[in-house]
C-alpha cells in the first residue's frame, strides 16, 4: 500500500510543472509575546516604583522628628527674675556723733565677711585715740569751770557779807541819828537843824545801802548763774564725747551672718570695706542677716501680674549654683509699678517678693536668682509638644503618624506652658505626632 495518501499530480505532455503555494508567516504570535513582555516590564517597573516610594516614605517617616502622646500633669509657671535678699536683717552704719569735734572715723576692727555672730558680739570698732585726747581736754575744761563756780560762790559770800556789814553800820548810824534827834528840846536851833540833817543823811545812806545790797546780790547771782551754765554746757560736752566714745564700738543686736558693704575709692575703684578705711557719719558698713529667712526680690510685667497670688508655690534657682533648686512661695506683690533705668521710662514692672523655704549657707544676699511661680495646673492631661500644635482659621490641628504617612487631624487644645500643650479631644495616649507643625 502506497505511503502517500495524496499522490502528486502528474503533468501531461507539453505542460509546465505546477509550482507549489508558500504560506505567509502569522504576526499574531510575536505581538502577543511582545505585549506579554511589555506588560511584565510595566508591572515590574510599577512594583519597583511602589517599593521605592514606600521606602522613601519610610525614610521620610524615620527622618521626621516625632513625639509620643503621653498622659501626665501640665504646669504653667511664670518666671520672675531678680536677686536674693534677707527678710530679717540689721543695717550697721558708721555712728552719727553728737560732738562737734569728733574727728575722722577710721576703722580699727571689722568682722570678717560671712562670719556668724551672736547678739552682743562686737562687729565694728573705730579708732578712738583722737576722741579720747579731745575728751581729756574737755574734762580738764570742765574741771576749770567747776573750780571757777566754786570760787565765785566763795567770793560772792564774802562780798555779800561785807555789804551786810556796811548795811548794819548804816542802820546803826540811822539809829544813832534818830536818838540824837529826840533831844531837840534841849538843843539850840542850829543844833536842831544839824541833827535833822544828820538824821536825813543817815536815812538816805541806809536806803542807798539797801539798794546797793539788793542790786549787788542780783548781780552776783546772775554772774554765778552764768558760770554755772557754762559749767553745765561743759558737762554736756563731756557726756556727748563719752557717748560718742561708746558708739565707736558697735555690737550686733541680732544673730546672723556678716555681709560687708562696698565703697568707691578715689579713682573710681569699688572695693569691700576693710580695716583702715575712713568713713563718714551714717555710711553703711555691713548687714547682719538671718540666713534662715531669705527671699528673691524681682519684678514681673504688669500685664502678667494678674496671674500671681499670695502663697503660690515656686521653684527657685540661683545662677551661681545652677545645680541647686529651692522651694518658695509668693510673699508679697507690689501695688504700684516701678520703672527701670535700663528700660524706657514708660515701661513699668510690678515688684514681687518670693520667700525661700529651704535656704542653705550658699544663699547670701545680692545673688542673681529666678523664681518659677506655679500659676496654673492641669492633672491627667494628654501632653504633646507645643510646637506640634498649629492653628488655621481658628481651628487647632496636629499631624498624626499613620502607616501611609502623617495625617492632619483636628484637636481641642487646653493649657499650654510654651513647652507642652494639653490635648482635650482628638488624640489618644500612645499616638505619635509630628514634633513640628
């Protein structure tokens, strides 16, 4: 049996052989293959792009500063800057001497700065030598006046006794003339006239003597009084110098710590007072302070003073000891604003005093200090950084991190202290927000 099913056609004589037909290749298959490759490439590119964008998004999320919403207490504090001072203290000044010739006040002894003293301790003494010399001269002058008064008294008594003797003689002469005048009956006319004239003359001499005794007595009394007044003035002079001499030794009336004052020397140098310095009456020398009763004196802007109340708690710090903090309370709030030489004259601040409840030996006057006064507090609040909160058209927003990135979310904000803000609605504890709005 032949193998071919369809035998090839035979050609007859005189006929050309028939050429077989060639089929054209199909384009559908390459197109399908190309389309499949293009789709696969596009899918791969989209996948790579998505992965890249996701990686970039993760990189952006990782690079953005964030903060976790936490629950806690929010405190709003008002800072008061100022300096430390003592609430219980005594000013020690150079004494104001009553004597006109006191001489210069030169420091002879001076308590050391920072020394603790007790009531009655000598903290200041001035050189008394010049005053003692003058006091000795004054005492000698007083003794001279006392001797003069005593001498005048004796002389006055002698003079008055002499006058009284003369007065008695004049009286005797009057009595004798009166007795002689009684014998007129046995006398001649000339004798009678002589006796009458003698009597008149004796009476006139007696009256003159009486007047002289009275005037002399008044004169001697006035002269003695003048000498006694001079003696009294000299006694007062001595007592003034004795009192001044006692004032040259100054004792502290209270227990406390010595804080020396400063003075300007010729040339403008400001130095602490020391032994040998010359002082004027009333010039401050030192303060005796009670280190257990210290406070911070400062000022607050008049627009913020309404937030302060007596008794509000405060945290106090010293610039000299930044690692130390102290407890405090608002002690007083000024009623009238004060100006500052470093600011414009129309700017007014309110003086405020904050007591330090637990001072130590490092707290001394005139240290720069600050007091952070607690003016408001919100308990159990959701806290976020204040920089994470922004306002737009009167509404408050934060950016919350989600798997797709940061989502802008509206919230309701509460208190803020400039560092943290309390969120009342819109966030949950543990949410992560963008730290910078």
